[in-house]
């Protein structure tokens, strides 16, 4: 037998729809609120749910949406019921997953047609899927997963870090070497100049001997006259000094240019050595070392964060369990469906007793009134 659940805060509306559905062979359960409907659906899966739109605490649209999205009740056809038959109400019913809309003023023929359509298309009831038990938390497995994730992140980032460090080294080393070379040259220039002057004097002396030296030396060699010898020696000294000055000027102009040219050639060869050869190998080693150190620092930071989360997890889980326990106790203190049904039955019985007492009281008053009338009539007759 097909089953249906009627959810409506109006008792008269529930009874009227229930009688109509029972005429069409459905077994009907009634509840007066969305909360009672959820409690019923926790243990029972009806073929149809008729949901009133306007109810206190939670309206029918919200309740229908929750039923539609709950894994335990998904797939149960929900029919929205309302006396307000407007396009907006029907659109909202469709938005929350309702399969149909039923006007509270619908006649028996309309309800019969709706039931025929829904029950032919309704799928067979299915048991709610049993949630798989959560696997136990294994600290060793969790640590292995964290280590694998860190290793993967390291492997992904290390090439980029090595490239950045290598580029920084290639950009900084030549500048440092150039600065060092300039300082070394500044220190060497005075020494180079002094050496150049000494060499110039030697060359000048040799050149002077090739020209005036012959005459001067001949005079010095052939004459014993002191004045002649002094004049010849003076000429020799002047020629030597003039040529030395010329060579000094030439060296001052040529030596720095030669040194700078040599420095440029050396820097070019150094740049090539930085890109290939032992320098390149060493820079690559430095880059890998710096990248590995940075990765180790990042890994240590990640592991510290994870360990902090692990250390805080037991306290958070314990707090969550306490909250769940408090909620469970509160739920246990709520009245069950059987207790509510019993209270409703007691209320109905009390109301019936009150109605019966009212009927007896009315009858007693009528009898009393008749007695009074009869007594007055007798007294008048006497």
C-alpha cells in the first residue's frame, strides 16, 4: 500500500486531505509542523509528502528544501499545498524541489488525477545510504602524507630557487671583481709609473749615447782638460734628461690605456668563465645549496605548523565531543513521538469527558427547569 505524509498546522486541513487520500487507497500519517515531519522521516520513508506552505516556526518552502537536500529523504516527492494559488507560490515551490502544487480548494477529481500522475512516476522506496565509518586517524600515516606533500612542494620549487640564486650570483660576482680590480690597479699605478720612469732613464741614456754620447764620450776619452770633460758630461746629461722626459710623457699616455685594455679582456674572459667552466660549477653548487637551505627552512616551518595543528586537534575534538554529548542529552530529554501521541490522546479524552460533563450538566439543568415549572403548575392548580 502506498503511503503519504500530510504536514499542516491546521487540524481541519489535515483531516480533510487525509480522508481524501485514504479514499484513494493511501495509508496516511499526519504531523502538525516541519519539526515533526523531520522526526517522522528519520525512521519512515513515505511515497508522498503533502506540505503546507504557511506554518509557524518553519514555513513549508524551507522544510521542502531541507527534505529535498537531505540524503536520508532525497527523492521523496513533495507536493506543496496552499489556498494561495499564484504564479509566485508555484515558482517558489519548484525552486525548492517540489514536484507539484495542490490547491487546498481542489476537488476530488483534481486530487485523483494528481495522485495518478505522481504514483505512476514515483520510484520505489530506497533505503537511506549508510554512511561509511570514518577511518581511524593514524599519526604515522598522516606524518607520511605530510612529508610526501612537503617533498613534492620542494621538488617543484627548488629549480626556480636555484635559477634565482644563480642569476643573483652571476649579476653580483662580476661587479665585485671589477671593484676589486680597480682598487688593485690604483695601488699598482704608482709602482708601475716609478718602474716606467726608471726604464725611461735607461732607454734615454742608451739613446743619448747613440747621438751626443759619441761626441761627449770622445771628448771625455781624448781630452784631459777638465772644462772640456765637464762640458761633454753636461751635454750628455741634458740629452739623457730630455729623452727621459719624452719617454715619461709617452708612458703616462700609453700605460693606462694598455692596462684598461688588458682589464677589459680579463673581464670578458672572466665573464666566460662564470658562464662555463669551474666558476659555473661552483656557482651552481652555491645556488643549489642556497635553494636547499631555503627549502629546508620552509619545510621546517610547514612541519611546525602541522605539529601545532596536531597538538591542538585533541582539545578541539574533545570540545566538539562535549558539545555533541550536551546536544544528545538535550535531544533525549525531548518527548518522543509516542509520548506526544499519548499526550494528544489524553487531551482528546479529557476533551471528550468535558463535552460529556457539559452534556450531562445541560440535561440536568433542563430537568431542573422542568421540575421547577411542574412545581409552579401544581402550586397554581392547588
